[in-house]
C-alpha cells in the first residue's frame, strides 16, 4: 500500500509551532494517519473549494488538499475551529 507524503504550507508550520504539546501530539498523530488514509471517516469536502478537505482534531481543524497523482497531502491550514474558515 502506498503512503502519501505530507507537505505543510508556511501558515500551517507557524500554527504547529504555536500549539501546546498536548494539542500538537494529537494533530501530528492525525497527520500521520492521513498518510495512510487521506479520506478518513469524518473527513469533509469544503464547499467552494476545488479539492480542499477538512478533518477535525478536537477544537482544531486541519484543512488540506490531496494531490493524488503525486501522492502528496498539502496542508493548507491548521487552526482553531472559530478561525479555520476565515
């Protein structure tokens, strides 16, 4: 089974650096699970976006694109739910 590679945008990298350790561990675990299954249960396609999906991790949201022909998951944004869709 092929694994996807994770690529982070600069804003996603900044968001990871600001997280508390407990939240960071949970988000990194979810990112690792996305490398195996980029469309897990609970994953939703975002309306108004061509290929953007979101997955929930507690009160945080991970917004990402899946580039299937290159096996890449490009993480666009990691944010608290109140700020994720702005």
